[in-house]
C-alpha cells in the first residue's frame, strides 16, 4: 500500500539528514524537497555549506 501511494505523489517534502541520505542515494521519479541542518562534515561538504547550516534543497 505504501509503495502504491508513494508512486502516486507528485512531490515529496522530506526533513532530516537521514532522509536526505536516503533520497539522494536512490532514484525516485518525483521531485524531493529536502529540509535539514547539515550537522556532519560529510553532508556539509556534499551540500557545499558550513556545518550546522540550514538547507532547503530540491533533489
């Protein structure tokens, strides 16, 4: 049921670093807006922002 509903969506608004890591790794066929604080150096470097910077990004 979840996969069916997920596939019907037109956009995903996602919050948090764990969700960012998941959605940036897997190819989803709909736009994802990610909202997070870049708390670790790896994610901050990947997003090209300072550590603890607030981020809103379209994936």
